[in-house]
C-alpha cells in the first residue's frame, strides 16, 4: 500500500513539473537578484588626466580623449514593454566618461536621445525633484559597505539635487560644496559635465589602486505626455531602485591606464564575442590576461593573453561561451599581473527548457510502463517518448554547434526554437485510469 501511494505521489509530481514551464517576471527577478555577489563586480580602470577639462557642457577637451568610458546601459524599470529589468540594452544609450586629478573627480556624459524635442526639465531650483526630469544620477558608496551612499543628480538643464544616505536615511540638506555642473543640447543628444571636488565629498584624494563602488543611472521621460519612457543603469540591475549597492560597479584609480570601451553581448546559448579596449599611458608595454567567468555551473573558463603597447590604445575581442540555461551572469575579467583592471559582465535569463524536456520525457516513459493502462495507451506513450528522445538528441547536437560557434546568430535562433517547438508539440494525454501498484512492479 505504501509503495502504491508513493508511486502515485511521484507520478503526480512528474505531471506538475512537466506543466510548470512558465517563469513569471517576479520569479526571474528573484533568481537574478541572488546573483550579484557571486561573481566579480563590473569594473573599469581610470587614468589621471594631465590637464583638467573646462566645465562648459561640451566634451571637446583633451582630458576626455583617454578617459574611462562607461556605456552599454541596461534597461531597468520602464514602460517600453513588459521585459525583465536588468537584461536588455537601453533604447537610448548613455556614454559616461570619467577621469580625475588631485582635486576633482570629473564626469562627462553624452546622453543619446532620438526625441530631443520632448526632453523634460521642469525643476528650477537646487534640490527640487530633479529625478522627475530627464536626468543623470550618480551613486557613490563611500566606504564600500553599502551603509553610506552619496547621490548626485543633474537634469538636462543643469539643475542639481544632492543628498547623503546613511543606513538608508537620506539627508537632503547635505550639499556637495564646490560641485560644478554644465549642460548643453545637440540635435540627437544632451551633454553634462561635472567637476566633483573630493573635499566636497568628504573623502581623501584617491591613490593608485584605490577602488570606489558607484552606479550611474538615467531617468528618461522623452514622450509627448512626459510619462516615464525608460530608466537605465550602467550596471544592469533587476531592482526597482537605483540605490542598490549590491548592483554597484567599481572604479579603479589606476594613474596611467584606462578602460576606454567594454561590452558584454546579450547572452544566447553558445559562443559570443565580448569586446574591451584599454589606453596605456605608461612608458612600457602593458601585459594582459583575459578570463571568462559565469555563475553558471557548466561554464568552462577560457584564458587568453594580450598586450597594449606603451602610449597606445588597443581593442580586444574575447569569446565567451554560454552553456547554462536559467538565470546567470557572464563576465570577462582582465588582469595585468595580479591587478584586476576591468570586469565587464551581464545578466541573462534563458528559459531552462532542457531539464523540462527531460522531465516530460521521463513522465512519458513512466506512463509507457504503467501496466494499469491499456496496451494501446502504453504503446502510444512509448512512441511519443522515442520522438522526444530524438528531439533531445538533435538539441544536444545543436548545442554543441552553438558552443563551437559554427552557427550564425540567425541560424542559432531558428534551429533552437524550431526544435523546442517541435518538442512542445508532442503532447502527453492524461491517463484514462489512475496509476496502480503495478506501475512500479
């Protein structure tokens, strides 16, 4: 009797699992939310500038030529569609350049905007609700613990909001003394420049090797109605709030080396190419070692090396292989000796179809052996099991082609989706009779 009950329970569990193929938005966000501290943080190196930029709202100073570049912003919560935040590239990209000297941390931003005529800039005074305008936000975790965060916002008209959080209590009356800001507009973008004094932040001048944890975020309201169109962040976050230190990236004050470009493509199963570029301001060549990493359990790290000649900029493309379905983060880590210069990473979610397909196959196989059912029913289940096994074998072959990079991006999706749809089309009818003890004999 106990074996009969156990068999029924297991069969029902199989049936539930076979049908549990839908992942809600909240479930995926929860899965992704568990990951940020399981892999190295997003990181760029920034070079000290030789001559400070003029803060006039244009980016035509030599200081920006070799500044570190933070771009490839990721959409967070918006009304463009019902997609998962933290995964897709922003519709309107932001290019953030950062550098420093002995007195200031400099930010120069170019905010791409196809709908310039709809920019919102209603705020007029310092510490107005600037986040309700088209604006750039900066968050600085002053001690890398998440307990103390400085926040500065500038809208596209140059109006400032600055505040200081300690243990999640915001002090809006705090002012970054000496902060200088300028903005300007062009036909397809708007610009903002900051000179943020270290003294105004209340922090010492960074030394070579110091690391700041930061996040840059963008509020975008460019629609005829002024309703928020898109929020985006430098480090893609699944959280509704920008002020989430677990999702902050890192700035490495490096004196002579800057990360001038970095991109991790949106993951699909198989081989893709990440890209990264460095400017080497040293008098000697800069040796580099590239490591790929992932929170996925099947990931096989790849290691390659390269070199940036003295006084030059050099770009690299590095293969990154995605072998795990589900929610994960892929990363490319770049070292010079033992120093971690840069990390470019990106979250992804690939519906975990393979395991669900295997569960469906196991369920069909179980039904094919259910002696309580008719021979015709069992034969039908066996036939469908063989069909599913054939599709699984083909999917495994396609996966290997994807890993080897022998398929184009277009062919990838066609082959993958076709096999999955063919597999899903093989339905499993409900057994006409309840399973009995004989199923386990």
